[in-house]
């Protein structure tokens, strides 16, 4: 029975999804990155991934998903069945009405396929925040108020309502809260919304956030019980050694970031030896220590441990891989290991 025999029942039951930052590799352009992401999305749909999210970041040479709602339209327009959404929109950067209109438009174009994931961080540095927001009036503390305003715009119009989202009002648009700490986890629980944990870049806070979410959860018309998705960096290759080499691009990108010189996604290297100081290595590890990489057998074993530890209802996989063919191969190997067996055996 192949892989299904080696998978735990829990792992075989949960959906797998894709998080894409639309990486711009050294020597390529954002236009090429966007074409590659659509190609990955089409393959991911064929391989059975549940949803495909893109994330809002600004002023980062290696990430081409700044105009997140536009990229979502690009991906949704080039696929046909998979859910597509934001992982996430950084709501304090935007007027809630504009997000209601943008995602109302997306839901109108691709009904039943759009997710609206929301975060409260800026997704960039403070200098860029000034350009985004024309000031620093919000530090994220007003996120609950912005969220309430956005949700009101997405509800059916009430008599005498002076401002409405067209399109947007009255649409059944799933809202998720994203978080790397306790604030959004608690708010998601209190509002009875699904929660996505940013374990792919904040592994040390993941379990605490999930516990806060589940402890705070109150049933709502959206959810009767908690639904937690966990983000995780996963790189699969034919051998453990090749996966170890591929993930060095991710390490080097984080290293450049903490040095204050963000860059396009670097080429992988055979070894990180001598490329970072012990302090830098520790700093990179704080972002990436939860990453899973290796051959399919290695990856499945580590994913089983992660699901056992987190009791995740869904996993969202992120892979920053320099070579597009290797990136496709990583997701293909993952799909063959954890998605195809459940389809084949009806798990």
C-alpha cells in the first residue's frame, strides 16, 4: 500500500495547502517570478493541494507579491478549482473598505474560491510603512476595530447604510486571522474564526499561539469548533543531501535580511560553513528552526511529528527554492507522499 502504510492516520486526514511569497531569484525579474508562481499553482491544483495563498510584503527585492489582491486574481484566473487567497493582507496598511471591495471583486469573479487571510503586522520596515500609510498612526493595536469595520462592509447592507462595498456586501467570504503570537490567536478564538499560525517564520511562538486560540475559542456562525492551520517550511528532494543544499537559499535570504541588505533569493550553496557568525546563525535559526527538509521519507516522518505536536487541522507549506524545476519537484514529491495516498485509498 505504499506511503499510506507509513503515514499516521492523523496526517492522512488533513488537507495540505501552499503559501507562496512569489520569490524573485537572483538573475530573474518579478515578471518571471509571477509566471513561475502561476505555473506552480496550476501544478499544485493538479496534485491535490487544498488552497494557494500569497502574502503581502513591501520593499523586498526577493518578494513579488506586494499587490496581493492583484496576484490572487492572477492565480485564480489561471486555475479552476483550488481555493486562492491571502496569507495574508496586512490590514493596518489599508482602508477596510478598499479590502472589502477588492476581495468582493475577487469573490464575484471566482465565486466560492477566495479566502481572506488577515494579519496585523506591516509586512515591511518602518520607513516603508510611512510610504504605505502616509504616517505612523497605526501600530496594529487598532486591528480589532479595523477587522470589525471590514466585516461590516462584507455583511448584507442595512437600511440607511451610508457606505457600502460594491462588490463585497453580502458575500460569503471566509475570513482567517493570521498570527505569530498571541494577539491574533486570541482574537480569532473570541470571534470564532479560523486561525493560521505563522510557524514557518515564528516556530518558537507556534504552540503557545495555538493553545491561546483553542482556549479562547467561542463557537460562532462561522465555526462550531476551532480550526487551526499551521504554516511550515518544507523542502522535499530525492535525497536528504539535496534538500539540505536547497534550503541554503532560504538561510542566505534570512541572513541578508538580518544584515539589513535584503536581496533576491540567493543560489543554494554546498555548505553554510564560514558564511555566517555564530550569532547570525542563531538569528537565522530563530526564523527557520521549524523547517522540514529531506527525502520524502524524512519529510513524512517530520510532518507526522509536527501534526502530532500541533494537532493542526491543515498544513500550509512554504518553500523558498531558487530553481523553479526543483521547487516544482519539491511540491510534487510532497503531494505523492501525503496527498495521493489519501486519494487512492479514500483516507
